[in-house]
């Protein structure tokens, strides 16, 4: 979307409105660790630009307030949905790895060691993270141990899961 000079001026004049929306509507934004205040501000600015782009007259601040809030809500809903899916996937994978480690510990450990040697650094970190997850650690705790954000840990684990599903050693264990 390309804003005209008049629309750009309208955005510049109403930038404080984003902070007002966050202050009024978002409570505990820093508790979840998903989005920081700066992230929410950037998302709000996108909503403000959309408001300026689609404004048809009337009270702009009322219209922009609603679009800013909708943009922030959409982003929060989307990230929470993604996070929920990843957590469910992480928990299921952790349970599978835990089952394997309890029932065939030597074979699984050997297969993971062999697969790790062929993996990229990100996938190697993901395999480490999966091993931690199988012991009950959360993504946040794993991130602290591996000096990474919990989002990066989840990304590593997703890559590791995809990688491990293609490895013959792991596939052979899954058939047992």
C-alpha cells in the first residue's frame, strides 16, 4: 500500500493514538513474552496506515482507533494460535521421545547421535532441545540452557522434528 502525502501527514499527526490504544486496551502485554511493547507499537502503526489509506472522511481518530485495535487483536490471536499449536506439537513429540528413551534408550540415543552428525547447527540445537523437552523442560527453560529465546527453541525443535522424520535410523525405531 502506497500512502499519498495527505495520508502520510494524517498518519504522522495521529501516531500517539497507537500508544493510547495499547494503554487502553492491552493489559499485561509483557507477561506472555510473545510481543513486547515495541512489537505492539509497530503492529499498531500498520493499523494506523491502513486507517489512513481507507479513510472516507468523518472522525479519523475514532476510525483509526478501531483499526489499530483490530490489527493488534488479529496479531495477538494469530500468535496465540500458532503458539498453542506448537506447544501441542512439542508436547506430543516430547512424549514420543520420552517413550523411546524409556523403552529403547541405547538405540534411540545412538540413532540421535548418528542423525545429529548429519544435521545443520540449527537442527543439532533442535535435537538437544528435544532431549531437554523429553525430560519435561519448557521451551523457556530450554532457551535459558541453550542461551536462546523460547521462540528460537521452538523453531529449532520444529526443524529437528522434520529432519528426524527423514532419517533411516529414526524411521527404523518408529517401526519397532
